[in-house]
C-alpha cells in the first residue's frame, strides 16, 4: 500500500513539473502556429508560395463592408444592370413605328435609249438618263392596336428585366454573406485546431517524459502520439479550408487576386427569428423580385399575344414624296411631288399571323403556369429557411452547454489519468469530445447569422 502511494505521488509530482515547464516554454498566441504542428521541412512549396503571394496590407472587413464592395465590384451585377438598360432601348425601338419615317435619296442613271426593265416584275417601266434627288415620308395612322400592344409588351419586359437585376443583386448579397460567414467559420475552426495541437503536444511531451521515467507505459505514449497526429491533420485541413474560404470571399467581392482580409465579427446580439411564418410567406410573395419579374413577363406575353392577333387587321399609312431632277432627259419633267394614303389589308399569308398569335397565346399560358410554380417553390423555400434558422438559433445555446460539459469532462478525465485511476483511452475520448464541442460552438453563431441572411433573402428583405 505504501509503495502504491509513493508511486502515485511521484507520478503527480512529475506531471506537475512537466506542466510547469511546458506552460513557461510556449508563449505564442492562439493565432500563432501551434508547437509541433508543422516543422519547416514539412511546409509544402504550395503553402510557401501562397504565403509569399499574400499582400502586405491587411483589410479589415465587416459584413456590411463586404456587401458594399461586392455591389461595387462584382461583374455579375454590372451585367444585370446593363441588360436592364438594354431592355429599355427595346421600348424605344418598338415605339419608333409611331414616328414619321423619312428618307432622302440621290439617284444618277445613264440609260440606253428606250431602255425598259423587262424582268423581275409584271410592269416594264422605261428608264431615262437623269440625276435626281428627293425625299419620301411615311406616317403610320393606325394599325388597330398592333404597335400599341407591342410597345406595352416591351415596357413590361423592361420592368421584368429591372426586377431580374434586383434579383441578381440579392443573389450576390446572399453569396457574399455565405462566403463571409464561411470564412469566419473556417477561421474559428483553425483557431480551435491550433489550440488542439498545442494541448495535445503538451500531453504527448508529458507522457513521453513519464514513460522515460517508467511512470507510464509505452501504450500511453502511443495513444498520446496518435492523438497528436490526429490534431495535426485537423490543423492541416482547417488551414486549407481557411485559405479556400478566403479565396472564395475575394472572388465574390470582385477581386482577381487573393486579398488579405481580417474579418470583423458581427457584435450585434443574436435575436430569434420571426415567429409568424405566414407573414413571412406573404412578404415573399409581395417583395421577391423573381415573382415580380415573372408577373411582368406574364403580362408582357399577354400583350404580345394581342399584338400578334392584331396583325390580321388592316394598316393605314400616309405617304408623301418630293424631289427634282436638275440633270435629266428631255422627256423627264421638273420637280415632282405627291401625297397619299395607303390601306394595307392582309388577305392570306399561309396562316402565318394566326399561327404566330396562337404561339404567343400558348407562351402566355406557360408563363402564368411558371408563375404558379414559382410561388409554390418560394413558399416551400421560406418555410425551409425558417425551420433552418430556428434550429440554428437553438443550436447556439446547446453548443455553449456542450462546450461547458465537454470541458468539465476533460478536466475530470485529466485528473483521473494523472492519479492513475483511468487509462489514456478515456482521456483521448474526452479530448476528442472537447474538440468536437469547440468546433461546433465556433460554427454555431456564424451558421445562425448565415441562416438568418438566407431567410431574409427568401422573403425579399435582404
């Protein structure tokens, strides 16, 4: 019994001495490279090149700053805005039919005597030698609604493009939020990995010293080294994920190169998501630009159907022409001029207009069905986003409790192992659970803020 007590006391004293030595040796911060994580020989050439390519200027970046930079730099938003501006020009193109169409012509002809056009038409007009200039003007009087409906269709399509531009803007904002919070998560996991490597390196050194003193077995040392190797693998994966997340963030912000960002976490207190899901769905139906765009497209398709139907109606136009031939044959008289009215009545064109009208009608019906399907999908997406947000909010508090319990369990396991009352297997399991709990806690807040952004996006309030 006395020998057993002496053995335990020697083990505890040796453990305490090594703990003091290791705690005074490592003075690095949580963000420094953890001891034993990577030696200079283990650094790959790829990591060295990436570190060398990092800019020296550190950019402090909050979520609002990231969104503002993306709205300014992201080319996708510029593309959508340019498409919206181009659709406005289509309205002017169609509306041009309401304005007079004027053209000036200059003609010089050297013809053989008594030349006539014999091919290409039923009549064979004579051609005289001449040099003449003139102007012709035509003005649409009415086409019984055809052009009016075309202009209305183009206007509605332009409004749809404006809503598509807003939808693209919200898509980019959601992508920025996803990249930003993903980078925050990977950075938090990287800090946890660094701390895990440091703590397990400390344990490995302690067990190694105790093994050399014959106070611990080689099995204990083997388990400690395995845990250390797992921690180093966790660190490498976390480091790679952190660099990939920063690369994604730089790209979505419109930078062609990898920028050196220092992310500023959101300090606003967490608030629970709205409780009225039906109100959120109603807001989505009223605000989502995708729904508004498809509603405008549906109305535009209906106007286009009416315009194609009106093609079968007559078209009345006014015509005028005036000109002179300063150089001419004797049989060509001086200035000419005329005005008139033209009535064009479509009689038969191989069912072109009727088929075109039927096509427009079917496409208008298809657009209305697409709108119904979009409403159903948005209702589903809002419900799904609300459930995800509610679950993420609950996970924040559960993760905090899990970390507290995991830390307590680890402290008890370390104490039992120091006193020789348990094996290193129990200690390794407690370390693993504590690491998993810290990773879950580090990700919980960012996951909730990202889920809340997704819910705002689904309701059109981002």
